[in-house]
C-alpha cells in the first residue's frame, strides 16, 4: 500500500469537494491516466453525496477511506445512518424520490454510473445500522515509468493520514 487517507466527516456537502480533491491529488502525482482519475473522483463524490443525501445518522458524520496501492485504489464510505441503501429492493433508476427539504427529484443514476466506473462495487450493512460501500478501481498509468514507480511505492509499507473535521 502506498498511502491510506481516513476521513471522519460531517454530513455536509461542503466536504465533498475537499474529499474529491484529496482523492485526486495523489493519483495525478502518480501519473495515473486522466480518465481513471476522473472516474475515481466521480466515484468518491457520488458515494459521499449519497451519504449526505440519505444517511441522516444520529451523529451527523460518516467515514471515508481511500487506499492507494501500486495497481489499484480502494474507496470505502461508511455511515451509521438509517440504512439509506435498500438492500435487495432499490428504487428503479429514473424514478421519483424525495429530495432535500420538501423537494422531489428523479434519481438512481449515480450508483448506476459508479457501478460502471468501478471495477468492483460492494455494499454491506454497517452494524447496528447504516451502510458501508466499497469501490475498487484498477489503475492505468500515463507511462511505463510511472507504473514502475507506483509499483515500487506499492511494495513499501506506505503511510496513513487520518483527518477528523469538526467535533
């Protein structure tokens, strides 16, 4: 593993952009192909936005982990909310659903796109309530030299950064 970011965040949309940019920065430094960087930035943003939109946990917080390996990135988003993901019976894509406040929106497109962009996508219940989503994406690099450098970094023990925003 090259590096792992662990973020403990409030369920507040202001933190989505920060989280996306943190996820993107190391990928660009490692010279990952721009399309993979864009895909992973979307995946991180969508998974965080889903928590903010749906989780409504008692603590008002959720956790994001982004692990960089020499050949792949693993994104984990965990909430302790009201089980926003309907296991086994999700609403169909493009159907009406409640939005923030008293609004209504057509939704379900985000997770469909995440599923297409990630190489692997898993949902698990978080005990006693909530959801953990794990998305994995293989990396491709702009050059063989960049791939070799990332592989060498991936062979080391790597580092870990933990950030807790707010209380």
